[in-house]
C-alpha cells in the first residue's frame, strides 16, 4: 500500500498549482486520467501475484528423488557375517545401465492426490536375496539397479529354492567295487562264523558261493568238501573235488579225499587213477605212498604195492601197519623170508590193535617162524 500512496502523491505534485494546494483537498480526476493509471497498476499487481504463485509452486513441487543405493543382503540368523566386497578395477567394473528418459509431466501429474496405491514397496536389487524394502513415491521414476563393484563380472543369478533339510538331502558315496576274490574271501569268513554257530546248511551255501566267485580259493573248497562229506552229500563232494583237481593237479590232499570217496562206493580203479594223476607232486609224502600201496594190494598188484610200501617206510620205518602191509604183499609174491622179517618188525613195534596183532601171529605161523 505504501507504493500506491507514493504513486498518488507523485500524481498530485504533477498537477498545476499542486504545490500550494493541500494534500487533503479532493479533486475529481478526469475520466481519461483514471483509465490511464488503472491498467499499469493492475499489471503491476498481476506481476506480483504471478511471482508469489511461482515461488509457492517451486516450494511445493516434489523434487526428483535420487536413485537409492543397493541395499546389502541381510545374512540369515546364525550365519557368519559376509565380508564386504572389495572394489574392483575400473576395467572390470560392471557398467551401469542408463536410465530411460522420463516423460514430460504436467503440473497435475507432478502433484497427484494420495491414493491407496501410493508408496508401493520396491525390493532393492542386490546379488543376494534381501529382506529389506525401500519405499518410493508413486510419481517418482523407479531407479535402476545400482552397480555393485565385484572382482569379476557376474552373470545374472536366477532365484534358486532354499536348500532342503539334511534329512532329505541325498548323499552319494562312491564305493569301490570289490573284486571276485575279495568277495569270495568275505563269503568264506561268513561261512566259518556260521559253522561255529552250528548252521551247517547256511555255511555250505556261503562256501558254494565263495567257490563260484573264486575257484582257486583252496581253503573255501576244502572246507566245503569237508562239510559235504559230514552231511553225507558224497556226490556233490566228488564234483567239487574233481573241479579242484582239474584246476590244479598238484593237490595231494584233494586227490586222497576223492580216492577215499571212490573206494567207499566200490570203484578202486578210479581211486588208483586219481592218485596216479597227482603222484608226481606227492613223492615225499609217506601217507600218500602207503595209501597208494594199499589200493594196489587190494587189486592184487603186489609188486607195485611193495615199491610204494617201501617208499613210505623209508620216511616212517616204525609204522607197524605199513610193515604188516608190506609183509602181506611179500608173502603173496612168495618172498617168504622178507615177509617174515616185515611181520616181525610189525609185531616188535607193539602199536597194533589186538585184532591186527593176532593176524600178524597167524601169518608168522604160516611162514614157519
């Protein structure tokens, strides 16, 4: 208002005789002068109102929100704190994505009315899953993902499901496959444990499987044959014995066992043939030579029996039974003096049973002692 009063005073001074006329005198202003000063005053008031409105609009207009920085991932409860990422060299930094140009907005669009859809949550983009939320106004443009400095550029990581609990995790273990001999040894040891428990039938099954896995497992084969003989399964025992001898003839124990089974079923010739196949590997065995001599004697092959008895007696001269067997073959060959000497040595050993001692006495009387 002071500006208007000043303008009025200036107008009064410009009137003729205005210096002597008091200020309180009121004069009628001509119509054309009133119109002349009204429009400049109105224009001045309009400019002042426009300036005031512009200042108010600048203070009330929303400012553009700067892009929010990436929110670091919040570690799970109990997890060790993650180390802060080290700044990468400029050559390896991930380039930031340029923001799209913001479309021109009107004054109404810049100051929208608040509604239920304002302040929508925006998940801060990070390399790891985050549980924190950043809230932005609806009218403000959504910022692009801030570049995170890394050691090396990392491709986009897709969301993966959480790990299953330990109870449902399938653990794959690489187990080295056992060789047939190793599996045969395992079956053999199982069979020995079953024998100690008196479970003979199950032990035979395990030993059979062991022999099938490793035919050269001698201990398993011999144990199996012994159990089969005790179970009176002679036919199966003979088959196992033949298999072993076919693999290796130099097994005197298997040959003698097979020969005994063959004699039991009345096939002495087959028993002699079995022992002859293994004879070269049993030259130094006295029991083998004496068994061979007894079979030959049964078949009236006394000359061959005498040779085998003498080979056995060279290693065990005090064996009375073998001395008696030698005397029988010598008497059959009409070699009476040698027969008497053999019978006397058998009687002198004093280890024969009463029945065999009586038999030796009878033969000595026949020879005219």
